[in-house]
């Protein structure tokens, strides 16, 4: 499931980053979560009145059966966007909310 979505980060100078964390958070103008499977939706977050803080992914395991879900998270100074990689569902929460499955 981790590979169901890739990410793309666009910086103010037009640079596009698709791996790693080699950028300054204040230079981010767009984060895209891009499906690698055609039936899943694409999600683009454009930073205008809020600021990018960080991006991370987290796997949730179900005891005895391996991975249950993989979540991508985009943290801003106002909210978090959680993406379930299995089906493209998005949950938007308070910036301090931690999602546990």
C-alpha cells in the first residue's frame, strides 16, 4: 500500500521534489499526492493562507496479518491532511490531531 501514492513538492523557485526532505518548509508552495493506480484520486494542496510544516507517512499493522493501512500526512500550521493509501480517502483534522487506526 505504501507505493499506491507518490508525492511531489513544488518550491517557490519552481523546483520539484519527489523524494527525501531536502528543502526548507517555508519554500513549499504545493504538495501533490499522486496515485500510482489509475482508479485512485489525486490530491493537490496549494499553500496560500497557511504554511507547510512537514510531510510523513506511517504504516498501521494488524496483529497477525501484516499491514492494515498506510497513511500519508501533510501537516500545516492550521490543519493536517491524512490520506489513506488503500482507497484515496482524505481526513482533514486540527493541526495537533494524531490519527491512530
